[in-house]
């Protein structure tokens, strides 16, 4: 897992855990002191926030464990995969585009960083130079021909 992504997720986990263990209990205690809980908006809001924070913490911890399982030795050396920088020819735009396949946390289409789980990322995964990937879009299919590939292994050497 890229170190900056790990730090970003860990920071969000720390922030939410602090909110869950320190701030929300105070809010709930204060709301309970106001009396009748059936019509106590502050109490209900704090309880809803508590549920949301718990759910988000679960998601983040699951994502951390998934990313920790990424084994770079399993990433192919000759095909598009996580960490690859790939130059493609887009038949609709009739232009060359360079994409880098990243985690969903890092994706930024404006910078050419696309998630391996995005429609473009999924269609490019496993392709070699010379292959064509078909991307299904609301406006119809796009064909992307792989022109050049630099894998995560090439970047490391």
C-alpha cells in the first residue's frame, strides 16, 4: 500500500475514533440531561452521528486490511495492473491519453490518475501493448488502444 494512502486512512481513523470516544459521549450526555429523549433533536442527531462514525470506521479498517494484502510480486510485469502508467489512443477523442492506475483513494481524473475499479481502469486491467480495451460509457462504447506501458516494476527499477 502506498505510504501516503496508509497515513491518510490512519489519520481519518484516529480522528473518527477520537470523536467516537470523546466528543460524541459528551454530546449524548448533555442531550440526555435536557430531559425527554423522544423529542430531543440533539440526542437523536448525536446518536445518528455515532452510528455513522461507527459504520465509517468499519469501512476504513476493512479498506486498510484489503490494501495491506496487496502483494507487489503478484502484479504482472507485462500487462496493465495497479501502478501501471499506460498511454492509450482514444478512438472517440482521437487523441493519446496517459493514465496511471491507482487505488480509489488516490484517483483524480484531471491528473490522469484512475482507479483500478473505475470503468476505464477495469477495462485496461490485464491488457498488453497493442491490445484494445472497450470502455462502456453512457454515451456509447469507447475503444482505447494500448500504445505504451510502464508497470510498477519498471518504475521501481
